[in-house]
């Protein structure tokens, strides 16, 4: 795929790649099945600017970038400025090689980005730190404005705004998992593909950006003073028809951390010998009677990436798992640890589960979630297989949880 002009006559080009070779993004989150795009951009004016890079090797990432430059009659050594909005290696991995083939290009980044350029790549010469709000005139009526958005999601992150085209190059902000399927822009893909990218933007947000939600809201407020025509992130679709769609989506996702999210329930369950599963089915019957939307995810069979995404947008959670050696069932403990990392807060939660010779999971559970800001009902624990009385109680508690969740207004 060659370079694509973002807006007709703008001389601003997408020069990104699709990565299907990384099984795990950040070494944690699965992307192998659907891939992930890594977007960089060229601005051609009196000065030529490359905004963000791609990772080194793997799937031809760096080779593709060089070929795309050639498709718009541009050799790497003609680039005057390389803007690094964010120093994470999926956007900078090609930097050492780029410096060798383009030694005269000035690297532009934030103040906190400069030491990371040196730390990751040993480069300190011809690296410039720009101030928050600083501008750079690149000729032909084009001007770049740099704005700091710290902790979205690294402390050094900034965005770049081009004033004549009104394009915001937002790096990881407004990004998404999922490789581009031929269509690069929001106005050239099918409804079904929009649904795919909506799900993948939620998963990306919950997995990558979630705990920095307050910083996201501050960044969006800061960007509110800009006239934005196009949002060009470093992962996912370029939004040139309806950029407000992805902005509003991120506002909603960010507010989930500080509120009860959507009136739906995610049931997360694991079982050793089936006794917790029996109870989980009774809880589901109670939820169904109240006609509340529910997602059911089994661990460890379902990767925590998908569990996290569903939990992030749900006001209600059911945690169904047995006691394991006086503690939480280990696959569920991993899920809860990730919830701690990612600030899965403000949920209405029911925990149920069996135990064998002794309990202990509930005590461990309470210790684990003490900072989660969860409103818990129950728990319902039982030794061995659940009795008919236990199952009736589980159905009752499921209905009780659903009734509470139904009172929460939708955010969409």
C-alpha cells in the first residue's frame, strides 16, 4: 500500500503500516488475530516533516515506510524534521536506522522526550525540545503547533497540529487496535468495519489508556480550543469526516473510570470442577429476568484483554470463582490484578463461588479490591456443590444486581 493523501491537495500523507507479526502488543495484549496499524505522516512544504515513525523490522514495517516515501517522490534524506510525539518503541523503533540514512533531519520532541531519545537510541545530537504551545513555520502557509498532553499515556507525550489543514496528529490519543482493511479513513469503510473499530477502540482504551483517563479528559479540554478538521492518530482509522465521533467516544470511555459506566453486566467466571459454573447459571437466570444486557467471559480461556474491555464499559460485574488453597482462584486473581493496574473503578459487584475443605477466597477478594471503589452485594459462598437453597439465593442476588444496574442511565 502506497502513501495516501489525507485531504485532497493538502500535501499531507499517511505513510503507515499494518503489523500482524506482533502476537502481543506491549508484550501483554493480543493483536495477532486482527493486527494493529502503526501510522506515520509526511507533510510536504518548503520543509518536509515526518511525524512519528514505525517499529523496526517485523512485517516489513521500516521497509514499507521507505517504499511509501518513494511513492510520493520523496527520499528519506530529503526530510528536514522528524517529530516524535511519543517515544514508545512501536513509534520510534526505526529511529536508529532513520538517523543513519537521514543524519541531517532535526528530531523534535517534548522536553521529557529528549532524554528518552538518548536512553532508547543513544541519540543526543540534533535533537530539539519544543515548549508546550511552541510553533514551527515550515513554509507554504503551513505551521505546526505542539501541545503537551502528559500521561496520555506516557509523561512525555505531545500532539502536533497543522494550522492550514486543521489536522491534529494525536499519536496514541484517539487510537485503536485493529489493522486497516484497505480503507484508511472513516469515510471509506463499511458500517460493519466501523463496528469492528469501535470494539477495538474500546479494547485499546481499556488496555492502554484507561488508568490515565483524567489526563485524557484534560487533554481533550485543552484541544477544545482548536478547530479540528481531521484527527490522525498513530493507531487505527484517520477521522476526516466525523472526527467528533472518536473524540466523543474517548470522552465517554474516560468518564467510565469515574462513574458507573453503561447499564450492563459482565459476568467473569472460572471453575475447577463445575460447582461454580452451576451457581453462575443461576445468577444469570436472575439477571435475565430483569432484562439487563450481559456478557459472559470465562477465565483463563478468555484473554484478560477482552475481559478488561467488557468490564470497563459495564456498570455491573459478577465475579464467580472458587477458593483455591485458601485464596482467589489464580486466573481470577490475575484478572483482578489487571483491574487494579487499569483502575476498573465504580462497579456494582456480586461475587459467588464454591470452596472445598475451607474457604478463604472472600477474605482474599476483599483485600484485593479494597481500593477499587466497588459496591458489593453478597457474597454467596458454599461448600462443595450448591444446594437448591443456594441456587435460589444466587438467582435472587443476580436479580438484585440487575435491578441496581438498570437504574444507571446510559452514557451513549
